């Protein structure tokens, strides 16, 4: 799954995955991503990878990752690989590892 508030970024990520003929979903913010994650998990399916924008309105990548990690912990799910992405260079993002 790719999560970004930019439709341009989502289209670019989708074009990278399309040649591999893998199922690919998009979400426009962290809440939508969490809802999709939760729905799929309750059906007994898992995402292999979530690419998530760190800075989005409503629910950013860090908040969404925290929601996903809590859901995984509370429901005995394995940890999903989540990769935080940002177009802004910010040394403060190095502390992201502490939160996810």
C-alpha cells in the first residue's frame, strides 16, 4: 500500500509496481490507510509493505504507523514492514525509528 496526500506521488509509486502485476492499494491519509489495513487484517490477509508519507494532513505517517503497530500488538498480528517517505530533508526525521 502507498499512502500520500499527493495524487502525483501515488501515481508515480503505482507506476513502479504495475510491471510486477502485484496487488496495489492507495490511501490519501493515515486514517484511510489504517482503516484499509484493519479491514484487510480482519479478513486474515496482510500487506507485505506500506510506503507512507510522513507529513500529511489529518493523520500523518507517524500517527498512522502508531495506530497500525497498536492494532498488530492488540491482535497478535506480525509486524508489517513500513517505510516512511518524505520529500523534505529534515535531520529530525532520524528519530522516526523511535516511534515506529
